[in-house]
C-alpha cells in the first residue's frame, strides 16, 4: 500500500474490513503455474531495454516525490548510499490520476525546485534559467552516471487511486494522456515507461471502485498499445490472497500479457490499525503457528498469482524498508495484546529501518521476518539477514526480482539494498 508515511496506515483499514522459515517451507511455497505460451509472451510486446539483467535480478526501489521535503531525501542520496549501482529500476512515486487522465503530482518538486550544489547528484547547483530543475533533472543526472538504470513514473498510490474509476471508462483516452505526460519533450529521456498503482480495481481502497473485473485488464491493454514495445509497462498490485479477496476482484491473469512485470505489495499484512493487536510481523514470508489471518503472507500471494497462470518471471517479491509497531505490549513473542500504535517519526505505528536498527534492534524472527520488543513497544521489520532468506525464496520460486518501498528507509550506506541480490 503505497502512500506518504503520514497517511500510510489508512491503507490497511479497508483491508481489515473487506516460526523461523525452514527449508521445507521454502521448497514447498507456491503452486505450480501454467506457463505462458510463446504467443502470449509475444503479445506482451515488452522490451526491458539495453543492459537489462537476467530474469530474477531486477532490483526496483521506489523514490517518493515528497521525500525531498521533511525527509530531506534527494536523488543524490541514491548515489551516495551506493544504491545507484545496485538498482536496475526506480519507480518515481507518484503521478496523479484525475479527470480520467494522468496528471502531475507535485509539479514544483518534480520539475521546478532548485537543488543546491550540496543536494545535487553532480555537485552543481541549479540555475534560475535552466529549462528543467527538480527531481526529474536529478534523475537525469543519476542516469548519466548509470546508463543502464531505468526509471518508471508510477501513477496512483493509495491517495490518488480514486481517479482510476473514471479513467477506466475510456482506457484509450487515459493511456494517451499518460503517454503525452511521460513522454513530454522536456523530460522524455528521464523515463523508460509507466507503472500503475491502482489500489484497488473493482474493490475498496481509500474509496470503493465498481469498474468491474475486466477494467484493470482493459486499462493495461490500452497502456501497452499506447506505450508500445519500446517502453516498460508495469503495475503494483494487491497481495490479498484470501478467498474472494482483492486478487479475485480483478483480472490480473488476463492483464499479465500486457505488463512487463507485477509488483505484488507483500508487506503491510498486519499493523496497528488493529490497535489492540495481536502483534504480528507486517511482512511474513510464510504462515506460522498463531498467524492472525490465514493467507496473509507473501508465499500465499505468490502461490495464488502463479496458480492463475501468471509466469513467475513476471512476479517480483516486495520488501518494506520500514517496520510496523504497537505500544502497550507486555509479551515479547508475536501474538501479544497492545493498546495502540507505537510512536513513529512521521506517523504512528510506522518507522524507518534506519531508525529501528538503532532504537529497537531485532531480537527474534518469525516467518522470515524480524521482530523486537523494546520497553512497551513491539516492532517487526526486515533486516539484512531476513532479506537473505527472502532472496533464497525468490530464487527458488523463479521470480523476476525484488522491489521495495522505499529508498529513504534504508541506512545512509544502503545496508538493506546490499542484501538484495
């Protein structure tokens, strides 16, 4: 559920309404999928572009448009942390969806904000008369340093997904508007395609959508037709594998032929929107004894999507670079009661890994994710060690790679991204 941290916890309220990992679980997680035929693969018309790495090695990080404000996280930090050499793709979040069209999110941050020399990727300050400033110009500079790095403009997210219902009424017009914006001559060289983050087609997110099961497939088909084979077309999708849940609400299998890959959001399964608990890891890789809700774990998500016939190579594993936590907790092990969300820097119940590493170091693991109790607070989050476990799962399942939300949650030297391989 992709939102600014200040509003992220709302992303799971609607979802609430509507053991250490063993080798056997790793080997058995996931159901065999029906492989796509060569014709289906050809129909996708996808092209990763020059310098693309082998299947399984995609590393995609979200860069948030608003991060340059209170977080003071700039494109330059991608370079100084060492993340620029490890990323294959960046998802720039977010563009808006309004009036049935793609639109700018924060135009000032994207194209106009002047960066000082200290904030700039190349150490050169922006000038008043240059044609493009802002994040887009910094991404251009980053790509000049890393010619194989691809950038996609992601549209929607939790806050701006309400506009997709109108867009679904005329997919071709929507796709045309997106192409015209992404391929604007001022920044066409910055972007290599588009990512759609519709939360959620034909079901409820911040608002409820009634576009019908075919709407998502139709939208992705129109985007592929408009963007063609030379651009990437991807989508972040729900991880809800429960029977009759969000995966069942839309035709993700039918749309798969039009996308280069899906990013199932395999995090935020549990959190302090359930203020009284029970405490549980927000990004469990597998089930475990006492899990509060069956099928709320990554391996269930991947198994369900593969069983629909979506090729494993088009599925990436999602990792959160943050933790979720409760306060008023007396039990160290998962499953304890609580009195509400733990305090966080930007929002209650959520905190960056870089902070938790120092303030509440992990003391245990459950279902391939770390947890810790510090005073009355209980947190769960991924560490380099748990990411290593998830990479083994990713490889054994034949997945296309890894993506994470989001870059500013990592340490200044890229501790988490270094564990992704």
